[in-house]
């Protein structure tokens, strides 16, 4: 029987033998480094949209995850019949999937012709307030990262910082799993190789492999929907909704309405700088 570290694998349901699940989402690009280097060599500034790469993790206890699924299901059922809509582009029924970009753009099933959008946004805000979890987030300033001569894979660096914070903010003698959104066959394979190496062999700069293995019992790569498009992976949806406002906060240094809804869930709140939210290289401000 293959192990989670042999190849990228998805997990279909919450395992009964674990205590935590951390779901991860990303914003910005970790692969546009050639463009960033060109801007640096030409001594040109970088736009805020191109400057930062962010990954965010939502840490749920098993009970919190189960309750969060119930809250999201209730909201979906209120606005869509059994949480299902007809996707005119795919020409098929699909489970509603909460995706920050689609919601902000009033796209897909969030179009005003399908739902009462304003009423939905009020209910969505209330639901996000009610969800219990811990939020940790890492942003890499790509301009400063390359300018200072760092050469390691940006995603891997950010992920290692996230792993460390997961270890700090979960109880000893309790195990968890990690769920990421699948990005592509090669990308997932490359990331899994790094994760497996760190957890099973090298550790990070601050956390040993032994400690990582004692608290992490699987890393999985899930798509937005199951194969039949009849259900979604709620933890990834919730993390997506939290991740974008954090990325926006890092870029613009402003807290929008969405950010303020969940700010108190960020580890270290209200003093979450370098705790629940870390910028690398460190901000000089």
C-alpha cells in the first residue's frame, strides 16, 4: 500500500485518527522570478501585484472542521437547491464552490441573476465570523528576496515557514494532516518531493524532522471538486476566502471589510506580525 509521500494523493474524507487538518491556499505567483530579476537589473520598481507571493494556512481541530462543513452547507442550501447549480459553460450540474475571485466578480453561480447577491454577502460574512480556526500566513516579497541574493524555490521557502508555525500552534502528542489544492501533476510532484524530504529527513531550520513526523501524518493534494462535481472540499474553500484579503492586506497595507471579519482568528491577534502573519525577507518598517 502506497504512502502519502510516494506520490501526490487526494484525501476523500476527514480521517478519524487525526486531531488537526491544515488547509492551504496561495495568492500571487511564485514562478514569475525571471520578470522580477529583469526589473531589478533595470533598476525598476515592481508593482504591488507582482511583488508578493502569499500562502495561507487554516488550522482546524477535527471538531472545528466538522462544524465548519455544516455551516458552509447550510449557507449553500439557502441560496442554491441542495447546494447545486447548473454550470452553463460546462453544461452540467455542479456543487457550488466558494471561490474568492468568482464571488468578487459576481461570476458563475454568484451572478445577481441567480442569487440575491447583497443578501448572500451578508450571510457569507456572518458564516465566516462563526467559523472557528487558526490562521497563519506567509508572504514573500519577491523583489527583496531576489535583490538580497536568495535562490531557493520561493514556494518551498514559504511552505517551510508555514510548517514551523503549524508546529508552534498545535498541541503536542496530537497529529494532523495537510490539504493543499492540486495545481498540476508536475507542480504537485515537485512540491511533494520537497515536503517529504523536509518532514521525513532534513526538517526545517527551526524544527527537526522528528518533531515534524510526530505531528504531521499526511500531506494531500485535492482538486476543488470531487470527480463527479457533486461535492467540494470545504477546508480549501474557507482558506481561499481568508487568503485573498490577507494577500491584499500585505500588498496595500490596508484592512478591508473581509479582512476585519476574520482578523481575530490570525495567530497572535492583535499582535500577529511575525507570528500569524510573516513577511520574508523581514520588513524594515
